């Protein structure tokens, strides 16, 4: 007897038909999947832009609120591309009368002559570490931002050389300054002084070349210096800004931050107001 072997399989026509049908199904699925996938990436990109905008504005507002009274000024192209100010570490009240008036014990802050020490009411060590007065910080008294009382010019500031507990009062802090080199021109009506950190004497935010920079600790100058590529900290790319500063009265001011952040053709615009206490 002869055994017969039968073979079965796909013909070339059937294989081509399967490929065509799978292509049609794949194309149909791709059409329905494209929109949700595009929407996901669009949402992620917009969320990223919004996060950058929120972080930048919050950081700027936090810095501006710590500005030395009457030290905020605008600069840059058109006068609104850079906001510059002198930061403060803390503020306190100085003693106005000596503890032992005869002889003078130098515990009060004098304004009739150059003074090299005074007592701060309260203990420096009781403050949070980042708010404690440190050596090389600068004391500023009654800054008005005008000739004769301008911290940028340094005529109402003095460098701290030592900070310790007053030998005359255990509840007060003695602040010693560079010896007899600065006579503060004006007294504060509320006996207040501010402390400028020695490690960050000035701060500015500037938009330049479509980027937002935070510049700090450079030499005082009449205007905002241009950022240095690769050195000046970069806050955001594809950013434009418009700053405004207005003083309602001698005690209060308003900083207006208008910023636009972009990415891949989409943008997010942010407007934020920062109320500033200018009481010196």
C-alpha cells in the first residue's frame, strides 16, 4: 500500500490579505490613540511650565519681602527688566539710653558721633540660626534710599566685628562694629535697625536673552549688571518679565511681577503682587 502525505498552509494571496487587514486595524487604532497620547504630553508640558512659573514667583516674592526698606529699585532695558534690592537677615531694636549713664558705658547707639558698639534689645542666640547676627554682617539704620541715608552708598551702614551677650545686661546683645568709622546720620523713630547678611549683600532678578537669572553678592553699582553666562544662577529658560514698583506712602510699597514662561510654542503668564513694608 502506498501512503499519501498531504500538506496544508497559507497561500501567498492569503498572507497578503492578512497583512493588509492588520495594517488597516493598526491604522484605525493609531487614529484613536493619537489624541489621548498627544493630550497626555500636552498636559505634562503645561504642568511643567506652570510648576516653573509658580516656583520662580514664590522664590522672588520670598526674597523681596526680606528687602531692606527703601532699597528696591528697577533697571535693565526699559527700566523694567531687572529688580534689585538689598536683602536683610533680621531686624531689631537698639538701646537709646546707656544702662549706666555716668560714666557712659556705650550700651546705647549714638548719633552725635561715630559709634563702635551698641546693645540690641533681646538675645541674638534666642533667634533662629539663619536670623542670628554674624561677624561681617552690616548694620543699617533708617535707610531712606536718598542722599545721606542710602545703604547702596554705605553712609548709614557699619560692618559687624563681634556679637556677644552684653556684660551690663544678660538679656541684651552687644553688637560691636568697625571702630569709630561710621556715624549714622539719622535716628529711627521706632529705634529699629536692620542687618544685611555679609555673604549676600545684594540680590537682583533679571530677564536677559529670554532667560530669568538670579544674581547676588556683586559690587554695588548704579544699575543692574548683566548676568554672566555659566556663572549667574539660571532660574528659567524661555522667560520674559516686566517688573513695576510703586510706593503708596513712605511706609508701604507694591512690587508687581509680570512673567511669561514658554515651552514648545505654549506659554503661561503669571501676575503676582508683593506688598513691601518700607518702614525704616
